[in-house]
């Protein structure tokens, strides 16, 4: 996990998460996943120029992904402009109204446009994870993983 600084993070559900790296000292990235959060936390992040610039700096890595309302953070960077994207059903309107250059898709759990992958609500992040497994190491691995975790893998 990479965070702005090394200070432990307390989630909205009171879970304490300790970052492994900061945005100033992490190893090279192949995949960046931007998690969702309650709107108050998302609003705080989209005002943070350092984090937005850091995401933009990584625009050419293999995949930049978002789960749930993380699409709003990704939208704020401008990287989704002219691209298809999705988010949690309760955030679709916010994404479309605030970022009119994004083609917001309400159908589908996982939407890929170039190296950008967005997913719907929280459980759609599992679909996105399995999609990434399929894209990076193959369909057999993705199917085996879905079976192992007893998850029905669908993109729509």
C-alpha cells in the first residue's frame, strides 16, 4: 500500500491500515489501484494536488484502476477525459456532472479504456481484480482464482 505519508490511516469503518510506502519512496509500479471511499474522504483527496500529481505522473504504467468512488479521484486528474468509465451506482451522477468529458457507463461492473480500468461498487472491485489477473497472467488463472474464492466472475 502506498499513501501520501507513513502515518497509519483509519478507514471510515475504524480499520487501521499502515502504509508500506509513501508516494515519495515506493518501488516502480505496474498497476495502481485507487480505492473508493465515502464522499467526504474523496473530496479531501481531490483537493490534494500532491496526490493528483503523483497519479498523473504514473499515467503510462501498465494499468491505472479505480474501485467504486475512486473513479472520482481518477476523474479529477483528467486522465479519464474522453474515455469510458464507471463507478458506484450512487456516484454515477456525481461523476457525470463534475467531469462531463468522461463517457460515464452505468451498465457493467468493469470498464477498460486504454490502460484505465474502472469498476462499480465495492464488490465490483473483486471483478476488476479477477479481470486484472486474466489480463496479466491469463484466463485460466483468473477462473482458478474465482473458483478458489467461490466467486462468480462476471463483467456485466
